[in-house]
C-alpha cells in the first residue's frame, strides 16, 4: 500500500485537520541522511516536519494507538 503525502495546501483543501498546538521533538541523525531526506522532501514540495508528522501518525495508527488532536470543550 502506497502512502500519499499531503502538502500544506492539500491539507487545507481536502479538510484534513492539522494539530493546533505543537511540541518539539529533537533527534540526532547522520548528516548525510539528513541532507538526502531534506532534498527528497523539497523535491516532493514538503517540509521535513510534515513528513515526520505523517510518519508518526502512520506509526501510531499501525500499532493501534489513539490520541487526541483537539482539547475537550467544556
């Protein structure tokens, strides 16, 4: 199954909701992999952050982990 990566304009156009609040995730990566990753993201008109967020969503979903994206109103 091939995954579809969504650019920011597609997210808004198709109604996918982006997370409202953010938290920073810092990781260490080989500089050569980082450069190749950034180049691939740019070629797909995506930011590395967009791709990593999608990878995390897919990973959580594949392991049956649910999470809230909106705070409870009340």
